[in-house]
């Protein structure tokens, strides 16, 4: 059932998952150094982690010394670890209500993520997972632009009526390359000052603000 009200500002809302809808940074920080030891890149402490939150994705990769050829193996390993630790990752408060509100207003919802669809559905829970019309998951670290374009093609909604909401520089870059608006969230992996140079169309200070702006 669609609520009464004015037209949606964006008909298609494409969410990143980790750091945007799911509060997964504590889990990520808890496994990072073990993964670093396994794959031979630099471990980090709390201060360095905070510094990296102000960097672009490419800067992070360079700072910790990850060869590009290792990225697919690391991503596969991280997905497997996350599948075993799903109970340690939860949604940010208010995400379920946000998705329901947008869906009720008639927005088409999508998720584009480097994580697997299985992991994402498990964290969302069945009711919220059912509200997502399009899943484009297991994207490579720089593979999101193609996934966003696929969502646009499948949904039939033009880029000018879509927004990609995320928490990392690579989300901003992917939105720009796919020709859609970018919405930056202030609570994710990257600090907001790392995202503002990419001129986001929207800046969200809270989960509730997303629904207020779009619906």
C-alpha cells in the first residue's frame, strides 16, 4: 500500500550495505589484523584505523600495502569470515522502518554491495529483505559502477531519478561513473570530510533523514 503524499525525490534508491545499513565496522576492525597477517599486508592500530577513515579506497590500499592482485582473494576470505559471524553484525537502529517507509511510498529499493546476498539477507531479516527489489552483490572492490548500471537497466528507471547512498569514497566514485546522484551518510566507514569533496547531492546525518529527504 502506497502512502499519500507528494512525488518521491528519487524513485530508485540504491543502498550500499556495510557501514550504511549494517553496523559492521566493529566486526571488520576485530578481524582486520588477522586477515592482514594471513595475506601479508600491514596491521593497523586504533589510531591508524581512524586515519584511514579519512582516505580514499586507493589510498587505503596503498598505505597498508595490499597488491591489487590479492584483492579478490582477500574479498573472498572476508565474505567467508562474515558468513560465520553473521550474529555479530546488526542493522543500524531505524533501518527496518526506513526501508518500510520508502517501500510504502513507492520507491524501488536496491542494494549494491561487495558482500554476498546470503549474508545481506541474513542481517536484514526476512521482512526487510523482502522489501529490496534488486540485489547486486559480491561486487569487486571497484566493480560497483557496472552493478549500479545493471540495477538501472533492470528497474527501467533513468539515472536522473536514482540515488546511490553509501559511506565510502568508492560509493561516491561508483555513483558518479554510473551517472546517478550520490547520498553520503555520516555514520559509516569513511569520515564525512572524505566524502564531501565528491559533491554529494545529499548528506544524511541520520537514518531518519534519508526517508525525510526522499519520501
